[in-house]
C-alpha cells in the first residue's frame, strides 16, 4: 500500500511511504484490532492522519477496503 502526498503547487504526486503487511503488523502490534481493514490499510490510515495533522493538511483515504493505485486522486477543491 502506497501513502501518497498530492500537491497543488507544483502539481504532483509524491510517494511518502510503501507500507507492507509485515511492517504494518509490527507497527500496529500483533494483537491490535484494526476492524475490517487489512493491517497495511490500517497502518496507512493511522500514519497518514498523524502526518496530515502535523502538517495541517487534509487527509483522504480513497480505498481503505480495496487497494487501487488507479483510483482518482482527491484534491480539496473536488466536490
């Protein structure tokens, strides 16, 4: 699962991290309940929200249930 930053100026897409299942399980803890999400999705969601809060930018997770590298990219001006 890739964690991307989408920038407006300059317009672009930047890979912040690739989160693998084994790494996600270590990060989350073996016994943590991550609900219906895969461990890599739960770790990406947590890390993305923390990073977005630190940077004061919006966070959007397009496909937590089904990874899709081709999903449309969300931007704050999207309606």
